[in-house]
């Protein structure tokens, strides 16, 4: 039987639809018995859905944001 640690390790592949039939069945069996892992997968699905709806940001904008955050951090130290 799949352990919680193994399920977490396979969670990205599960959500991306990259598990084999046998692996999916092992995950389903574990999820039927483990409430904590069901919650974890549910949260992962919600997070994945939110991330899909975020607007795409250009690399230059990310660099500017990172520089501003670094400067703020230096200023508060």
C-alpha cells in the first residue's frame, strides 16, 4: 500500500495526468483511506486552478519586482 510520503511525492504527476493505471489505482486506494491526503490533493488542485488563472508576467517585470523587494528588505534591516 502507498504511504502518505509516497503519495505526496507522486502528487504532481497525479495532477498532471502522468501516472500509469496501476499508480493511479494505488493513489485512489490510499485516498479512500486517508483523509489527510484527500485534503492535501484537494488543496493542490485548488492551488493549481488559481495559478492557471493568474496573468502571465514578463521576466523584466519579475526582475523589477525582485529588486524592489530586495531594496525594501535591506531598508528594514
